[in-house]
């Protein structure tokens, strides 16, 4: 496995008439924009085997500086621009070097009238797979390589009545691993149609159909479709439950460019959450087909849990957990990969000093079973300070 490489986020430059037009609009927009949300996170950590590599049990200290920001910009009484971004610089004291990661999200939301609303969204992300255990099984295959991700989507929602809505969405995504010999650039296009209706004040029923096609050098160019029925209900004592159940099917090219269709398989997800005040809890589980940069579309089983308890006027206990599993698959040049498993557990305590400063400290445990079918784990201790505007 190659050593990690550092990099920088691409610069964005605007010139000429387009820039002049945008600049002319900024003063008027700025007066109407919502108060920006800013968070600065400065932390120190000590990690044993932070990238889950074989034979790396030496404790490695390091530090990170991260900045997050977001704001809404009303363009007129029907249209608003939602923006959010983050950038983080991390430095390890030995072996791994330094990394610059970040993301940028922008969405244009337009409510044409009471019946029709549109949403156009774009996002860019530069991420270490090991930092995205809950959302990318690629980290079980190559946890060191940087990944650059792009997403574009266009959605339209039609409200046929006060209770019923239909939503159509088209999407495109691309995952571009940097410096990896196992992961390959992968692109995907998807189309989705969903319908839902509120049958009473607490219950919503609906259905969703989705088609996804991916292309990747790891072979097969898999296609997938899924059809699910869904229901959501508000329960007593601030509990909320949601479930989606249905079927999915994946096909991919086999030998001789012949497309082979797999069996129809169960697909679904469920969640149960509570947010009454001092305690916030949410648990979820899913079995679905997802797009990754190893083999394109893969069947994935996942579970997640979050728990926040405001133990005092200034203190909060936070716990997070996630588990992802992908069955045995075939990747680049017919290379057989065993079942991949990822486990991530986080616990920390946050203490609010005043309206803007928060001190925190905690631990994180990671475990993966990837190439070689050998379990590897990691423990990280971290402490830091958060500065937030406005006051949370």
C-alpha cells in the first residue's frame, strides 16, 4: 500500500463580465442573507494505527484545524441560495505527513407556487476514506488514499394537494481516488420517482422507485433498480419511526461483455428517533445497493446509532456508532475481495464555557476487515476546543 500524499483544494477564480455581474448583486443580497453559521475546531490527538494498516501499533500524535461555515441567501421571495463549506488541515508527527481536506455544497431552491418547487444542488468533497467509515466502504479496501467526489442533482416536487406530493430527481456523481492501486474512478447516474401522502396528522405513506447506472475500471459497469414502499409515523413522547421495504436487482457485464442479471433481493431501511429535549437518540439500519469506487454498485448492510445527553446545564455526553458490511465481490482484473466490514465507535464529553466556546475530549475506536481478511483496529484519544457563531 502506498504512503498517503498531501494535496490542496483547487482554487476557484471568476473573471470578466460574469464576475462583475455577481459582484454587483452581492451588496443587495448580503443585506437580506441569514446570519452565517461559523465553527472553528482546533484539536490535538494521539492515535494508535490511525489508518488501520498492518503492523503499525506505534502511537502517533497530531493536530487538526477545521473551519465550517454556512448561510442562506434569499434572492427573492420565491428563491434562496443555500451554501455550506468546510476545510480542514491535519498534521501527523510521524510517517503519514499532512492532509488538506474539505467540502463545498450549494443548492438553489425555488418555490414556483403552492404546487411546484425546484431544487438544484452541487457538491464537491475531498476526503480521507478512513474519515468516512459510516458512508464509504472504500476505506476497508484502501483507507489511505485521498478521494475527490462530485455530485450534481436536480429535483422537482409537485404538490397535487395539501396532503400529497410527487418528487422526481436526476443525479450524477463521480468518485476519483488519488494514489490508489485498488480503487478506480467511478461515475454514476440515477433517476428517482417518489410519491407520498399524509393519511392523518401523524402518518405518511408512500413509494419510491430508483434506477442507477455506474461505470468504473474495476469492471462490470453495474446497473441497479429498486422499488420500495415507505411509511413514517410520529409516536407518543416525541418518538418518530420510518421504514422502507422493497426489492432491488443488480446486473453487470460478465465474460465476453455479456450482461448478467442477479437475483431479486430484499432492500429496505428503518429508523427510530427521539428528540424531546435533554436526550436525543436515533437508531437506523439498511440493506441497499450503493455506489463505491471498487466494483461500482455493491450490496451493503449498515447500522448506525447516535445518542446525545445533556447531563448538565453546560455538559453534554455524545455517543456515535456505525457498522457497514459488504459481501464478497470481484473487483479490478478479477481480483476477489472477501466480505468487508467496518466498525466505528465514538464517545466524548462536551463542556460549554460560554455562548460560543466548547471544550471537548473523547475516544474513537475503529475496526476493519478488508483485503487479506485480517481484522485491524485503531484507538484515538482527542481533545479540542470549538468556537461557534452564532450561539448554539
